[in-house]
C-alpha cells in the first residue's frame, strides 16, 4: 500500500545491490514479470532466483466476436501460428492491453474487450510466446511462458512439487531446448515419498475402465446417461455417499470441482478448496478424498497436441496430476514423525496407478465404491492388437515416457510389444 508503488520499490531494491550485504528481494509473480522486462542484464547477473510454484506454463484465451477480421487485422500470424503485432499496430495493441481509454479517442472502442485485452497483452509480452488459431466462430490463443528473459540471472531454481510430472519442463525442453538439473540442496531434503509410501493405501472411486472426467461424475449413476441435472442422482453424489459410509464421523478431508455443492452434506469431512496448494491446516487428517477432475478443455487439448510432441494420455496426465497431488498432499503426509496409516482416494484407476508409482511401498487397493462401468468398451478393448496384448491406459502412458527418455538420450526405443514383454510386464510382476 506504499504510495511509491511496488514495481519501483522492487526495481530500486535490485539496483541498490551491495555485494557486501546482498539483498533478498521477495516479490509476487506479477512483480517478477515486471522485473524480467525492466531489469538490465548486468543487474540480473548479480542475482540467484528462486521461484516457488509461481509460473503458469501456459495461458489460454478463446474469443468469439461477431467480426473476427476487425481484431485479426492488428495481428500477424505465421505458418506455425506464432503471433506478433501486425506492421504499425504495436501501439494500438498496447492501448488495448494497458490503456483502453486511449481507444475511445481513436474510434477503436470495439477493441476494448476483456478477451482482446488479454490477447494483446500476451502478444506484446516478452515472456510469453502467443500462438493463435482462427476457427469459423472463434479466435483461440495458447501462450507459452518463455525462459528467455530469465537467462541473464546467475541461476534460476524452480521449487515445484513433482516438477518432472508437470507441463513446464516438457514444454521448455521441446520449444527452447532447455535441460534441467536437480538442485544440489535437493539431496539433503526429506523424501516424504519414500518415508510415507509404506503407510499409504490408495483407492479409486470410479470403475477401473472409466476416465477421471467431470462428464463421468455428472452422469446419472443408475443409467449412466450424461448430463444429469439432479445433483442427488449424479455419479459423484453416489460416490460421495459410499465413501462417507466407509469413513464415518467425518474423519477425512476432501476436495472436488466447484460445481459439486455437497448436497445434504453427503460428505461429512472437512472441505478443501479445489485449488489448495500451500494450505497447511488439514495436516492432522490421515484420510483424504481427491475427487477433482481438472482436464484441459477440448480446444486447448487439440491445440496443445498440435504445438508439441505429446500423446493425448500424456497431456492429460501432466495437466491434471499436479492438482491431485496437491490435494492428497494436504493430509498427514506433511507430518514427518507421524506414522499412522494413510488412506488416499482418487477419482480413477489411472490416477491411483500414478500415485502408487510416486510413493514406493504404497498399496493399490482398487475400487473402493460399487459404481458400475459408465463408459462403453473402446475399440482397443474389443479387439486385441496383432501381438495379442491388451494395453491399458497406464501401459500407454508408461510407454510414452519410456520412448521419450530413450529418444532424448539418442537411443532407439524398443517396439511397443517388445517393451511390454521385456520391461513392462516383468516390472508389473515385481510390484505384485
């Protein structure tokens, strides 16, 4: 609330660097983005940067104006969909992004729209690469956070939970050719995965063949029909009812998508917000239900698969698992010395397999509810492939990781059926 303003004070704190007493400057994400754009490289060279869960790897905007051409004429989109200001249009985009009052005086009031304001900001930004697609009805933009403005710092350390299972490292490796190293201090940190794994039982709510999606949770639990309007007839309500019977007296915490209003207080435990990273006051619960299904919108999925060398299953995994992980991480996993058994309930068998893979010694207990299968058998399930192997979703995801790892090393990966017989199947048997 200082009258001088946060941005000038942060700039001054960095520029007043004293090598005898190096400053520690703590800033928000927005202030950090400002410093990225305005600090000279010689000032950046003085600082080591630590970023705590602070950088969104992508931003997404979809815009459906009546006359798309009116907006697109201010933008230049190349064959790879990378978007920059059209020639002579940078000032107009700057007005749209940061000073919309100026548009009125130039008869450009129509550009004063929240969506176009965000698109203009991303196109002008030095720390995002904006990619744009025009469809029949809309303008779609995916903006990828770029590391370019950070390269002058002495070092950059990203403090991110399960970093290797998030989108950012994969996007930066593919687009900018970056490689990541473990921080030297990481070796001395407490490994809660190894320490807590043997205490953990993992369950899933949906049938093992069903994907963790809001559409599945919104189905009618008796008929399987999609789009059930009565919240008490939805799959998620029935799942919640059965879970509450398994863990009576509300001795658990839980999180679900915000459209689930917990009718009749069917879940008696402590409710967590859907985005709960950093919360510490659920740490005395030994049981947690993560019923969150945060998946990319269909148009985002389509564009991400166009932009990057990703398989659909891999994209879904990277997109949603961090939310699942943050939710289960609110419970007594946080208490080093506590040795109580821990129960984790996640939406699907796919999520459960990921959690078990992350915590050595954890036990996959299978489906905890009696919900029937909601989805129809896929073609893959109906017809065995030519090698007589029925690959699960977890198999497909594991093979994608294996293939990428070997390609990154410059080695030739095995064919999928060879990999399954020689590597995957023995590993599964070893895990029991």
